[in-house]
């Protein structure tokens, strides 16, 4: 009987230890989760503060540069080469300004006339060439053009291959919506158009953008080799290989005007599309990142330098927070 009592006591002690251990594990896990959550929230707050500070620095940097030099921006310009890089107690901060003008502005398919938008035939032809060079079928190109214009214009009359509210609010479309009757704020918006889904997103992600105006032009000084198709599409008779050659042979120090460009490439007659060629930019993207231990956050801010000689943040996207 004495030995049985000892066994019962031992088992009771072991069960008590096991129960206390389980409680300790649960408490420890809850504490760890709470600690990680608090650490993440702190990282989130720090990220937002740093992103805001870098944006302010970038705006000042762009304003200072463009007020005295708005006509010429080469690859080696301090805007694009002198990055914001520094280390704090809260992690490593990196910020870089990129020329974001080298894309097909989807809003350039229309011309704003008072309170209405009319098709821009010249830019529509370039849109057609760019998608044709990307091996997109002609019927899909026609549908994309008309659906984009119908989305922007204010009337309810569909173009030949277009769609208006009757479709987007009808049973064949989900979610139900209405055309915006405005220019696109983001290139991501065109994903809602059936023709864009049929074509696929890859070509639009690579070559297209939505800028806050109806202009279409590139900075010949900063365009890169992966945009050779875009440069080729700006000309009626500039093959892809020649566009590659032009981009590869733009001097690092840049070209200041059309005469320099024509003298450098006399056989290509680039002056024929001079309306689409710039030697500077007013559209930029600021990419800022913060890394600390296992945490990483990123901000992409679109910056526009306006006619009043001031730059503005027109959109921003956060990742990792």
C-alpha cells in the first residue's frame, strides 16, 4: 500500500509538470507571436516614415535639377546615378530615381478637347505598330483600341469593337462596373477590359504606362535596350535591329538636341518622328526599400514635374507592409 501511494504521487507530479509545461509553451508561443507582431508594426511605422522622408528628398532633388536643366537628362545625370543609400539603427535604406517616361502612355490614344476626349489617330497608329511587332492579332488590336477609348470617353455610344456600360454592368461581366469617363490613373486599370485579358498582360506590363497627360514621347538618352520595340514602333520604317543599334550607341553623356541625333545616325532619318523624341523627362519613379533582419519593405512612387516648376507625387505603391 505504501508503494502504491508513492506511485500515485509520482504520476500526479508528472501530470502536473506536463500540464505546467503545456501552459508554458502556450504562453511562450503567444508571447512570441505578440512580440513578432509588435516588431512588425514598429517596422511598418518606421518604413512609412522613411519612405515619406526619401520622397521629400527626391522631390527637392528633382526640383533643383529641372529648374536649371529641364532640356537635357542623360543616363549619367546625377538624378539617376546618385542614389539615396544609408544605414540606420532600423535597417538599410536605399532609394533610386528612375526615368519613367520611356513607355507608351495609354492616355495618349485620345486628345482632350474641352470636356471631351477624341481619338488621336497618329498615336493609334503607333499603338497598332507596337502590338503588331509584339505579334498580336489585328482583330485583338482593334478591340483593345476601341475598348480603351470607350472606357475614357464620356458618351455611351460604343465604337465598332468597343464596349460601354451596357456590357460592364450586364450579366456577362463580373464584377459589375461602369466605364470611368476619365483618363487612366494606373496601367493596371486596363486589366478590366476583355481585349486586354485576351491579349495577355506581358506586353502591356513591359511597354505601357498611364501618365497624367495625353503626351507620347520618350527620352532617347535614357531608353534601354529592352525597349527597342517601343522605339521601333515610333517610326514607320525603323526595323527592330536598327532601333537596337540606335539605343546601344547613344553616348553615356547623352544627346542634347535633334541635330546631334541626326548627325550621329544620318542614315535613319530620325527627325521624321521628332514629336515623339525628347532629350529630357518630366516623369520619374522613386523606388525606396528598407531591409532589417528578416523584414523587407518597398515603396514605388510616381513623380511628375509640372509646368509650374514643381514636382508632385501622383501615386505610390507599398510592398511588404
